[in-house]
């Protein structure tokens, strides 16, 4: 656990706008804001996930205030006992714990520590960057998805920077559409590590090139990333989870929430509408969606004798053969840059994923 005692830059009032919150979230670098009243007492917290959900549900031009976005009943502690803090972290899915006095003023903030990044150094990474971006429309028809720009930086540039910051040094790009355009772009960047390229002669599906690349690697596990996503994930925890559970395949998932903009009738199955029922206004449905992030055991990939295959088929084969396949939730800090609307949203969210 890390104890943060300088917290003034994390404090906001309930009337601050979404743009102000984004700026303060970026400056605070902690992924959390503390909403306080005129007496400096805590009345709520805002995580970067709360801001992300607001932008996705209300659009990038949302005029919402902190009061609307905040969680008004946050988990806090009034104890100064670190053992008790750890128990709270163990029992709740939180990353930060405000420590308050009897009047609910925040004294300090406790953050869960990440596992060491040292273990990432030897893990080979394959970035699948061969997509055309057909959902992006005519405006982007000549641009491979990996070269779409978010606030002046390409997606592939953002992803490679994230990998370097997390200690990875063995990165291969699996390329197809406009491969030379991507290679030329990478070569112009000031990158601290060597990047290898695998160019498909013919389309091999979303996993065919991964199998080919894995054949030349010596490490036990390989990290796979789609190139058209922005996300925040604790890579060290992901890889540790994969190793400790002896997984053949770990599928990272993201929390995805859909709000139905109507009142919905809830009734027992097969009963007529005249039976007892309830109307739920604008319910939210949550799903675990496949995030395009995987850790796969090399031994499993070496056994796949396929020239062309998609990742969903790889997952199906692993399950059919009773291999160990588990999911690892990365929370809600994830967005797919597959449509022009999501690209606009990403321009707002970029700073929250820049680690």
C-alpha cells in the first residue's frame, strides 16, 4: 500500500464541470478525485472510471457536474491501522481508500500498490495491427486502425509507450493492411526498444500470425494485444494471475454498461402482463466483454497447426480440449476505437489511459 498525504490537488467541489474534472484528474495522476463541501468534508469520490462512463453515456460534450458523476457513498476508513486498511481492500473491489477524521475530513489517501514490473521484461508481446478499420467510414478508409490518431498520437504509438513504461522490451507487430505505412511510422518514432515486424503474405485471421510468431519465441507465455484499443491494465497482475493459475489462456475482459432509455417491465417468465410486475426506469445492464488482451501459453500455440484462424476459434479449441481458460477483469478503463463516435470519445478520455 502507498500512503498519499498531499491530497489538496485531488479535491474538487460538487459544482465543477466535466472538463474541469478531466483536467484535475490528469494533474492529480491518481485516478481519483475527492469531492468535498464548503467545510472540506468528504461528500463523494470520482474515479477515472466514473468519468469514462459519463462521457460514453452522455457524449464527449456532456455538461455534467461532479455532483452528478460522483459516488456519494464511498468506502472510507476512520482507522489509522494499516492491517485494517488491507482487510477493506481485500473485501472490496477498490484501488483507493480515503482515511477520514470524525468530521469526515480526508486526512490522507491509501492506494493499493502494483506488483513489480520486473517480471514483464522477458514476456514477448504481439500487437495485432493488421485491421482495415472498415467501421470508420470513408474518411479513414486509407488509414490502418493502428495509425488512427488520438490527440495527435497514433494508437500504436500510445500502446508501445505503455508497454515501454511497463517494462516490456520484446515487441512484435503482426501486420497486413498497409503494413509499410505502419513500419515507416514506427521507424520515425523515438522508441527505446527494438520493434520486430511480421507481415502476412495472405490474411491469416486474427490469430494466424500469432501462432507463426510464437514459434520463434522461447518464453513460456506470450502477451497479445489488439492495436485499436485504449485501456488501463496492471500488466504485472495480469501475468501473475495467468502464471499462478497455470492458465493455458487468460482472456482479459472489460466491464461494459448499457443503459436502456425506457421504462422496462420486469415480470416472471411466461406470465401475462396482467400478472404482478414492476416497472424499472432506465435500467443498466452490465456485461463482461472481451477486451482484445490475452496471455497465452506458448505450448498451446505450438500445438495449433492452422494457417488461418481467428481468436474466437482459438478460445473455442482451448475449451474443447479442456485446457485451463480463465478471465481476468481489467475493470472499465477500456475503449475500442472502432467507430468515429468512439474516436471522439477517446479524444476526451486519452489522458485517463496514458500510463
